[in-house]
């Protein structure tokens, strides 16, 4: 299964967003966001929730624990 870094990059590209655009949305510097995609940094829980909600995926999917994107509601 994919890692968080792989998933966030894949999801960002699906939305045709540039790294800077998504960094701005998250309130991060470009370098801060790049740490996520390079696997050298991770957001705290509120950031993870914001990312999962933005892409409409479950936290388990975002973190690479499952390949199912659906959110159980």
C-alpha cells in the first residue's frame, strides 16, 4: 500500500493543484508542504483532517492503511 507521502502527492495531482497552491490552502510554506510529499514531515491531526476532508477520503486511505477511499459515515 501507498505511504502518506505518495497518497498526498497523488491526490494533489488528481485535482491538478500545484504544490504552492495546496501549501497556501493549508497555510504552509512551500517547503513545509514539500516535507509532506517527500516523507520528511507530517501534519498534526487537525491538518490530517483538513486534508482528508478536502480530498473527501478517509484518514485510513490518506495514511496508506487501506486502498478504499470511502469514508464510513
